[in-house]
């Protein structure tokens, strides 16, 4: 009986080990992101990140030398002067020389550590003379990017976790993927070799904008603005994540920065301006219900279903949209105000960054989906009027 149990346990252990080995070999290092069995810091691509890596090893070496020296002397003394060899404890009073030595030596060590660290901290806070300024706004749970100064001024978009990756996570059996939970629909694009100032703020709770390869981490706080900067010295894709516990979807709030050449960046800006121009629908255009609900479903999937679920049932403290009084109300201005201004102390955030057409579409979608068969629709002109 016991032998059979042991055999089954052994078989199960071997199966688990084989699965673990397969999973480990199936995932590779992600350039600009985490590596398999990573122990060290990410490879730096900015001067600040290089300084941080140097400081990391500098401090580690100093601490290791102190550790070895102090404990080496201590253990040597304990072993060499142990009682079994006949040694007796000495009785003595304080020594002025020793007191001076163990005060001055640590002071010198601290100064040696503080000087390069202070230089790096001061440099990391110098956001002056930036060639491009971007505002990064944290939302539960996505990032909004607005290019507010420099080439690309006026461009703005929301960056969310890729839908396929979210579906992989929801399945409970995600396929081995190098960029698992790090892929986004709209990466932040910046030119190489340019000083980029990032202004951070938040629309709801405290988030934190961090990209390890750049050596930056700046909290995004509601009602406040903070800033940081970086200058990437090579092109490529670099990944980070929100590093502040910001709610149940915290793990699904990645940051993807695509660093491109100056020529490619100019081309990207031109392409984005074309898209923005295409989004600026004529507010006087009258849409059909079918057109609005079709567009609204895409807006809902990209921005709303993480909280309200695809079924519209809500989750925990998040109220359902299916059967909600404000959705069913014939007074459409009430739901428009909720999307523009938020409610419940921004537990439901403001979505005024969406275009008039997108807000009109998603409201029309919620009013005519699930059990909400109101037949009501909202036109972009209604949203435009509510903004004024």
C-alpha cells in the first residue's frame, strides 16, 4: 500500500518537474524587459541607469568588504581566544583611540558612498531643457499619454494591456509567452537620443510610472504632478509596470516604451496626426444606432470591461451596467455627465479624454446591450454640448 503511494508521489513529482522544465525552456529573455532567472538589474540604456548599476555594485562591494572584515575579525577572535584554550576575558575601560577610530572610519565610508549617490540623484531630478514633454496619467488600470511639448504636440492616446494577453490570464492556463502581461495595444513612442521629460499624475489612486532599463520610477498622485526624465541611447522596445499597489488590476498595468530613430519618430507623428484627424468626426453628423453600438462595443472592450466585465455585471464594489438605473434612464444627460466627470470620488473615473463620438458610442452600446434594450442612442453633438 505504502509502496504504491510512494510510486504515485514519485510519478507526480517527476511530472511536475518535467512541466516546470518545459515551461522554463519555453520562455526566453525579453529584450528591454525581464530575463529568465534574472538576478541582476536590467541592462541600462540611459546614463542615469548606468550610474545606478555602477552604484549598485559599488555599494555591494563596500558592504561585502565591511561584512567580511567585521565578522572575520569577530569570528577569528572568538576562535583564537576561546575558553577551552585557557584564555580569560580581559577587563578594560573605554579607549579614546578606538572611539575616535570607529567614529571617523564609518563617517569616511558614508561620505564615499554618499558623494556618487547624491550626484546620481541630483542628475535624475534635472528635467530642464527637455526636447519632448509627455504627460503620463495613471488610470485603473491603464496609462494615458499626452504629448504636450515638442515634436508630436497634441497627440494623445490610452495604452492598455493587450486583449489577447488578458484573455490568456483569464483562462488560467496562459501559453508560455516572452512578453506575458507586458504587451500593450498602444506603446509610448519616443525618439532615440532626445531628452524626454515625463510628467506624472493620476486620475484615481496612486500609481507609479517605472521603466527599469531607463532607471526611472516616479509616483503618479491624484491632484499632483511629478516629473522625471530619460534619454535612451539605443532603439528598441523597453518594458516596465506600475510599481504602486493600485487595486485588483495592478498586475495588468504594463508600460511599453518604443524607442525609434528620429526619422521613424517623425513618420510616426505624421501617422498619428492622420489618425487624430480621422477621429475628429463632425459633431453634427447623425449616426445610426447600429453604427454607434458597433463602434461602442470596441470602446467598451478597450476601456470599460476590465471593471464592468464583458457581461456588464460589475464586480465587487463596481456597480453593474446591465439593468443600471442611470443607463436605463431616458434622460441621457445623466450618463453623459458620469463619463465626463466620473462619480463616487472617482471610483468611476472621468473619461473626458475620449472623443465625443467614442463617448456617444459607448453610452449607446450600454443602453442597448445585455438586457438593456432601451432603443435610446446618444449622438456626438449631445456629448459636445455637455462639455461646454
